[in-house]
């Protein structure tokens, strides 16, 4: 089965990101395809390269990045939600006159069209979070 995953909650204030990660990992381990993982609303915080959890805690961002690297996942961060939360890549930083970036390199910023395309291409869109 081909899945698209949507994550609407941040990495440490809600179970949604952990649940999405374990669902995605299990689906891939069972041979299913994940067309795209789309981070929306507070879910864009899952893409911050500046996240530094304590050593005895899980690093949600690095966990997602490692899964993306292992399975060549398309990890998309909603541009509007990211900008509202101060999340920018090089292109958005330059376009908006910012002097720094904070998106992990395994993620990319794009628009809601990417979510629509994922929903069309996948057999199931699975949404985690409110």
C-alpha cells in the first residue's frame, strides 16, 4: 500500500509525532511505500535542526532524519506554517531578509500543493494530530 503521512503536532508536546514515526517505520519495514511525509501546523517543529533534547531523551528530529535517509523519504514542511513559527531554509531566509536558517537538511519547505499531490498519489492519507 502507498501511504502519505501528515503530522500536525510538534515533537515534544504531543504524542502525534512519535505515533507517526512508529507507524511510518512499521509500514516501511513491512514493505509498504510512503510517498511523502508532510509536516503541517505545529508539526513543522519536527524539522528544526536546532532542537537539542537532553541526552537521556529521544531526538525526534534526528530520528525522522535517519528514517528519511534510510528510505529516501520526501519530508516536506509547509511553508506558511513554517514562516509563522520562524522556520526557514536558505531560500526563505534570503527571500525574507533573515540571516540564519534552522531547517534540518533532510527536510524541505514547500506549499500545500505538496500535501494535495500526496493525497492524490497515495492510497491512504494518514493524519496524526489535531
